[in-house]
C-alpha cells in the first residue's frame, strides 16, 4: 500500500516528479557515460602501455627516489638522478624465469640524452636493449625500415613519428646508416657516443610520449650512463658492481663540465675515436636497470607483484616489482588527470542537481503538511511518513537511472554501428584502439543503479527530517 | 463506565511575550458509549480540548486518562499506536487524501500499521461502512467529485474503519449547511447507538448540541456547566 500511495503521490505531482527524474537522469547519465569511458580508457591505456613498452610488471632496484622506465617520477630530480642497476641480476632473473606465472622477460637500461642529427638537437629518452630479444618480447613493435642491431652490435632505432618530425624540421629524412651523436651529462661531465641509425620502427596505438623513445644498443647506453660491469673474475661479488673506479670499463671520452656551454658535436668527434669497446667475453650478466615481465594469461599481476615484493622484503633483497602504470611514470597519469578533471566537473553538476532536488522535495513537504498531519493523526508513525518520502524519491531516481542506462545503451549501439575512426593519437592511445568500439559495462551499470538509489536516499534525508517534525495537530489546523 | 477522564488540564500557548491560556484547569469525566457535545463560543477552547482527548497535542499540565490509564505524557510512538487503534478522527475540513478514491480513503487507516487485516475482510467491512454512510455508489469517486456532506460521510467511515472505542470530531458540521449538518449528526448518532462507539464532538451550533446525551459548556478555558440526559 505504501508503494501504491507513493506512486499515486508521484502521479499527482506530475510536473515535480518529471523535473526530479530529469535531474537524476542527467546526473546518472553523466556518471555512467563518464565512468564507462574512463574505465575503458584505463583498460585501453593499459593495453597500449603493456604491449608496447612496459610489460605487465617491472622489476627494479629499490631507491628512495620513485622512478620508472623514464627515470625519476618527480620532476626536477630527474635531471640529476642516476637509475640504479639491479643487484644480483643473474639470480633474480633466474628466479623470475622459474616462476610458473611468468611467460617471458626482457631487460633494459634507461637514460636520457641529447641527440644530434642533421644539425638539429633533440632531448630523447633512451631505452638500452638487445634488439632481437626486445622485439621478440614486444610483438606490437613493427620495424618499418632498416634492421635490428644484433647482440653486441652498436646502433639505434627511432620511431616513424620522430623520423617524420626530423624530416619536417631539417628537410632531410633520416635513413638507416645516418650517424647519430648522443651526448649525456652525468656526474663526471659529458659522455658522447656516435652510433649509426639502424632502423625506423613504430608502436601500435602509440602516443606522443611513447613516440619520443629511442631504442639503443645496451652497451652504448651503459657507456653513456657510466654503468660498469663486473668482469668474469669477480662476477660473484655483487657488492663490487658499483665500487671504486669511476672510469668505466669502456674508457670513453669524458668532457669536463666546465666546457659544457661551448661544446659542439664536431669538436669532440676525434675524442670518440679513442673509444675502446671491451671484449664481449669479459662481460657477464648485470648492468641492467629493469627486468620487464610478461605474465601468462589470466594471471593476476597484482598478486604476483605482492608476492614477489613480500618475498624480497623478507629476504632483504634490494629489488622491487612495480606495476606497468608506475613503470610508465608520468606518461600514464593522463587518465588519472582526466578522471580528476571529469569527476571535478561531475561533482559540480551533482551538487547543483542535488540542491535542486532537495529544494523541490522541501517544497513538496510544505505543500503536503496537512496531508502528513492527517496521516499522523489517524495513526501513521513517523517512520511511515519517512518511508513514504524515501520510497517516492527512490522510485524517481530508479526510473531515472533505468532511462539513463537505456539511453546510454542505445547511444553505444549507434556509436559502434557508425564505426568512427579516431585521428587524434592521444585519444587512440588512451582508448587503445583506433576505431571506436564502446562496450556497455554491466558492472558500471550496476554501480550506477546503486549510486542512483543512494542519491535518491541522500537527497531525501533533509526533506524527510522536516516531514517527520510535522505534528499530528497540524491536521486540525490546516486540514 | 468512565472511559475518559481529564484532571486539571491546562494549556497555554506562548504568543510573542504574552502567554495565551487556552485551557485553565479542566476536569471532565466521559462515559463509555455516550454521545458527547463540547459547546462554547469561538475561542472558548473547544479545539484545544478535543486535541487533548485525541492525543494529537499535549497539555501544559494535568493528565488525560483513557480507561484509567494516564496517556498524555506517553512517547510519540505510544500515542501514535493509541490514535491508530483506539481513536477515530473526524475533522472540520474533512482531511481526505485527494489522491485516493472514496474506498481507498476509508481503507487507509487499516494499511498504515505494521499488520493489517486480509483483503477479503477489508472489502467486506468497508462495503458495510460505505452502505452505512450511504456512499456505496460513490466508492470509486475522488473526494473532489463529492459534496461537502458526502466528504464528511467518507471521513466518518474512515474514522470507524479501525473499530475505535472513541471517535473525536472537532466541529464536524462547521463547513456544512445546517440541513446537511443535521443529517451528519444523525448518522453519527445512529452509529453511536449501533456500534456502542463513544462520540465526542464540538460545536457552537445550538440545535446540534441538543442531540447529545452529555453537553459540556466551555468558556474562556473553563467548564462553566454540564448537562446530562
Ligand atoms: N496554536 C495556537 N497558538 C496560540 N494560540 C492558540 C493556538 N491555538 C489556540 N490558541 C488560542 O487558544 C484559545 C482557544 O482556542 P481554541 O481553538 O481551542 O478555541 P475554539 O473554541 O476551538 O474556537 P473556534 O470556535 O474559533 O474554533 C484561543 O484564544 C486561541 O486564540
Ligand atoms: Mg475550534
């Protein structure tokens, strides 16, 4: 009966009911569409990042500085921060590859350098890798021109995007074989290396921060980073990895920092010729910043991450595993920023909407004072009056949320039918796809329904408190 | 048998910085099954005293007894239960719910409690009451489609639907012409005799008060005289 009474009340005040439904409808539609899109973006971005350059998880050395594949995640610290190498690399790698959940691993050194090409200078993030292994790990990467550098061979790869950029800015298209000069400023001054451009590649659904990445052979990057490698005779002594000599094994040219301003690419060319590359046989393991981990399907990355980290913790091993998101660092913040921005805007709409609804309900309580008093006089409890108002408003919010979900469902079908293609690379990388295919997320629909009931309840709290204060005696006074 | 007793009931309303004394110490005793009229000029305190008996308002001092039980300082919950099961109300301006039809308006007191009679039982009883107040053909009509007298009949049926011991009616005929008012009072009197329900109504109409077994005259918040027949 209370439901019947609630429904009759709603029908009687059609106009007010419609306005309240409309307000709830706007709120729930925004909530559902916005959060569905953000959830999808999050998943899309995850796919883009995991399959192009982060892997599911990343193992790195522990450090007081929060860092990822692009270096320190804190701005300003970045410039002066040297990413630590993984200690006990060999045993950790063996440990990881022995895990059932792990499909594959690949290792990486990271750094940032100035790149000179065709008399233009670019600041570039460098990933030091072993070409063939890295490309086997990331099957999403496509080599468009040239070749990969094989293990032990020097060389660098750039993205098609970067090649286009250089062509646009210098008029000369970089081609395999072009010499590229890399300059890095470290604690001990400049290090400069010249490497040949080996090839041009592309990512799938890339974004602008990924397109900056240059893939360089690992020996070159180690040299630029001043990473010394343990030689065969003391390979067991992990503690020695960073010890003593600042002159690295490669003995390449250092340029003192005092001359930093006047340096030009040509003036140090002759110094480069003095480089002595250590014979490969002397190098064993180590000298890596990161191990990227690809997990088998259906393995929960979170649980592997937690297990490994607590294992490292308990055994005092200086290593930690981070998620793809942390590994990508600031470049993965985009969706978070969007989420914050969106939810900020949503919050404003929500507050305005709720205030309007509360207002309408308060007016309704005042209009119905006599009626409420009569019900109280003939024996309705305060709880009954409260229940009636809650019920009325929750019915409205449920109707609104069903309408909102139905409309969203139709909208999604229309969008998918239309098969829109996106040209904006940022959106492509956020969604992880270039043709818009939106999915109706049942979980989000469920959350939206719950939210609408909650909003219906919350917006009735204050009006109900007024309604419950109405004394039965008002029935006599007001009629 | 005494059903209601009022002992030294006072009620004052603060109006700005003056205090209006609506009742100045009323002592009353009403018998079960009586047809009681509370009479007096405007402002005498009739409505105030009906509100005390009907448990919709509380006295400033004094006590109301229903069947020897003090009730005026019970909690809101307990008074609500008493109003629901023990008392019936007829209002001056009818107070029907405009969203419900005649049948539903009569039915509602049965449905606002924690448990209620089965549907079949309800239908039988409400049909009987509809017949009693002569509104059977109007069962499905909305209050807005009825005349004042018809509306007050609906209100009478509603007041009786929970089979209360006492029905309280504050000026039930004030919004009706005198002929209709008389008919309504006759109906109430018939039910009073048939169902043994105690009726207490207030009025300032001389002819109507004469139908009562027991008339209480109020003036300025005092009982000035009583008449029993
Ligand atoms: N809520 C209130 N606030 C202030 N004063 C009140 C209130 N209710 C009643 N009074 C005062 O109490 C006195 C008695 O009022 P009451 O309504 O009981 O009289 P009444 O006999 O019912 O009059 P009427 O025939 O006009 O209905 C009056 O002086 C009135 O002004
Ligand atoms: Mg009155």
